[in-house]
């Protein structure tokens, strides 16, 4: 299922475990039922046991909705959680090393922050998809310079064969600019995690992405 599901994916959500709100299961049901194709737990300071406990909730929701579960950074936790996807940053394990840990069936994604890094990710045999950004400055990546839309437009013109996602500051107000630059897949965070009605927002985002083909 994983590779066909990745090829069809358009809307990728990164979220924490929503411990303060206490609504993780309901939140995941709302967004996964309304167009989110991949969901990643991204919470840097969790102990491994706490992350695995949260990932059980993610995994249950993804199974019920037929969506992909992504683990951030940790190849060992991706294996332990039975995740579909391991997402790596530029300073995490090398994709080839991660592949030896997770095996052949887990998808590997890679963050890129420049046109050069994106091209390298597109060419890397062990990488199944990659992200490019942050397009705009975002508090989820403090201190990281934003790329703007020019690298997105350049990458779209090159037409890499692998799926790739624009990321960084994308919300309902900025999505059209990203689509006009040529991206057809996006990663979002706050537009859903801070939404009063995440189901409705997810549905609107998914519909706009689907309309681009």
C-alpha cells in the first residue's frame, strides 16, 4: 500500500501529541477523515516510551482511515511503531544507514532547504520523497532561513520523478501561491493544529489540492 499511497498523497500533516488539549484521537479522526493523507508525530522532547505510546494512537487512526503514519528522525521508533514512513532531516541519519535499520518496506523521506539539497534528494536511491522549504519563516523551525517560492518554481520546472512537498508557513492564505509556483503536495502544521474546526480546514485544503490535478 505504501508506495501507491505516497504517490496519491497531497496533504501531509505534522503535529505534536496534543497533550495539553487531550484530544489527540478525536483530532486525528477529524483530519484523516477529511483529506490528510500522511500524518507525522513531531515532538522533539518526548522520551521514547512516551513517543511510542502516542504513536499507538496515531497508528490506530491511520489504520482505520487507510492513511500513512510517519515517524520523525528515529529509525528505531519507526520500526517499533510499525510506521509506514520515516522522515529524516539533513543532520539526521543518512538515508542509506536508515534503510539498513528500517528495511525495504518503510518509506524514507528527507527534508531539503535549498535547490541543491532538493536535487540531491531527488537523485538519492534510498529516498522515496522529499520536502523543500521552509518557504516562509515558521515558528516550528526557529532560526532557519526561509527559501521563498523561487526554489519551488525551479524544482517544479525540473519535474523530478519522486513525490515532493512544499513546506513552511503554508496555510489557507498562502496555499494558492505555492500551487501557482508548481507544487502539488504540501506539508502543513499550524493551519490544522491551531484550527477551531480542523475537519473543515482539512477538507478545504484537500479540495484545493485535488483541483490542481
